[in-house]
C-alpha cells in the first residue's frame, strides 16, 4: 500500500504561488477628481495609454478563463471611466465578481439604483475621518460630504453590507469606534487598512503613520472587533501576539504579492501589488503576447517572489513566524532592505536603520499622475 | 443544517471550484467564503456527489474503505456543507 | 468569517521502509481548510 504524503499547510502552498490569483486589484484609470495626500497610485490625470473598453472586456474574459474569483476595482476614481458600468456588468455576468472602491463623488441615487441590481458586486466607500476637519485634510475639501452622501444613497436603495474603508492614520485612529457606528448606521461593514508609503504616500507617510502606541491600540481594537475587515494588511502586528499571549489577527498573515494577488494598472502593467507601483516590481504587461496568464505564470519577478525566502536580519527574532518580517512595499519605499524588519516593526527593530536612511535616498514612485496644482494641504506634507 | 451522509448532496451551483496542484480552491460567490480542498480525491468526491443516491455512497465510490480514511472524508463533507460548498440535493433520484 | 484551524502536522517527512511494510499510511486527516482573506492588501 502506498504512502500518501501529507499536504503542506495552506500558507506554504500559497507562498509558492498559485496557477492564477485568487483575486487581484485592477486600477481602471489614473484619472481622479480628488488628490488625496496618501494616494497609493499618485492618481489625478488620465493616462492616454489606458486600456480601451475592448481591451478591458478582453481582460475580464482572460480572468474568467483563469477562474480568478473576483477583482478589486479601483483607480484613481473608477467611476470616471465612461465604460465603468459596461466593464463591471461584463465582469459579473461572466463569473468574475467585482468589489470596487470609490470616493463616492459620482455615486448618486441613479448610480446606486443601478449598482444594487448587479449580482456579485460589492461597493466600498473611502473615508479617512469622521469629520471634514480630519477627512478633508487628507482627501480634499468636500470629500467627506460626498462620501457620506454616497453612503446614504446606498442605504436608501437597500444595498446591504457595502463597505466603508478607512486608511488608519495618526489623526483618525482615535475615531475607530465612531467609524464602526457609522458603518452600523448604514448597514455597512467597516474595513480599516494600513497606510503604506506608496505613491503620494511616500511624502505624507511620516506625518500620517501610526506611532508605536497607536499600533498597539489598533491591534487590540481589531481583536475586539472581529467583524471589522482589515484588508489583511496588519499582519506585521502579529509580532505582538506572544507579548499579549493571544491569538494572531484573523487571516492568512502573509504577503500575497505576486503569489496570491497582484495589481493590473490602467495601462495593463502588472505589478506585484498595488503598493509597489515601481519598475522594481513590474512583472509585465497584459498587452504582451500571452496576456495576463503568461505574466502571472512566467514573469521573472513573480517567479522570484515565489521562491522560499529566509528571515534574513529577522532570523534571531522570535516574532518572525508571526509577523513574517512585515510588508515588502513599506520596506521598499522607506529605503530599508527587504530581508529585514518592517519600518513599523512593533519591537522597534527597524528604528535605527530607518533613521540612518539619508534624506532623499529612498526610492520614489516610478510614475506620478498627479494633477499639477491639485491642492494638497501643506500642513500634512513634509518632504523627507 | 447538519450533514447527513444518508442524504443526497451536490456541489453548490453558487460555488466556483478551481483545480490546483494540491486539490482545489472553492469560492462561494454569495457568502464570499473561500475554502481549500486539500486532496484530489476529495475534489473528485465533491464533483461526483449528485450522481449518487447518498453522500455515503459517493464516499464509498471514491474512498477505499480499508484505508481507514473514510471518516476523514465524512468530516470533510460535513465541513463543506457548513460552509455551503456542498448542499442537499432535493430532487428525487433519477 | 470563521477560520478552520489548519492542520497541525505541517511537514512532509520521508517515509522509511518499515512504515511501508506495516501498511501504515501517513496521511493528512484534515482535508478542508477555510481561508479567511480580505483581498490580501487588494485595498478594496
């Protein structure tokens, strides 16, 4: 009788990469009516090389053939594409679910009525403060009001369980309970996500990032609110679990970039994840021969990311198994080595290295789609 | 509702089942739950459920009873029933 | 979302002949594992 080998645990399977992503982020456009100070895609101006409607629908067909289960659509502001509904409807009717993120400016009553009729579709409204004072300082004047208005439309048409998504910053971390109440009031689900120094975030990161005590505050708050989503973005805080003697945060707690997920940008470029829009993490383009599948399965970058990694400088730290050394994107854009601690390492293991990074030497985003002259509150940006 | 091996089941039509080298990923489009089926035998079992008069019969067709693994498959189906990946098939047998 | 505990037997160990001789099967008893993911930094 033969021996059946034990199946490795799921996390190890996933680190080696899947034949197709489970889901992926697809930024439909770099056009945006806002100019958020931390925008991961430095959005504002439409790129003239954007995928056409036909190319976008063909991409959907490719993803459907691969059985990608759903796409996280964003941008820029995806509803600024004239073919937004056409693309979304093509996706949900062909087996690829859609979750899309919007600032809500264009989500009027008519749009809400159209959205609530679509199957396999979820909507997420971005918000970064409970008050205009906090929110608009990051997202621009009037953005808070527009977001709240969009939420009202979704509630009024009976769109259940839409998402309200917050990027946690030093300035909104004390409002988490209020965000939760806001979500409850709208029959929505709250998501809080980690700020990364990506896109325009490269410059605003140091003003917005959580302090060490605030990180601990968020960790405990997440554990106390298991019905709040996190985008799987706080796994670096699992370094606290041995300290508090408690469970890991829910979720897979690993970096999925290039292994489980990736980004397709508005011009068809494929990056490891939405937070590393930089040539260093560019795997290929869907317009190349072989389309998306070829990039996902054969690109040099993704093949490298799927190789086993060592703990590197984190090897001597007992938390590595729990925190996995944190977030690749955060390390990259702060000029830290990828095989060492995360800048937000809760034990402070990166503090010295971070302070030693000479001003202006950390990588900058490869592209900037910002609209010239778009208002960015001076108080919250300080170039480093 | 509790899993009953004497009843008929089927792979839910609301689920996308995607083969992987190690078995399959199952994604439920309504609940958004994602489940990892860790053996190709389990995947074959799940796909064959509707063809049998009962889940127990389907298991017997796939699993060699002398392996002692039968209970693992019963447990697996119960788990998949809980997550909605498989569901009772209420039509009468053909 | 609920999370099913993953198997606690992670490693694939080499099987020696003695185990084969006794017909003992090295198997993974937990055949289903639920994944709790929220996009894995998909942002949305």
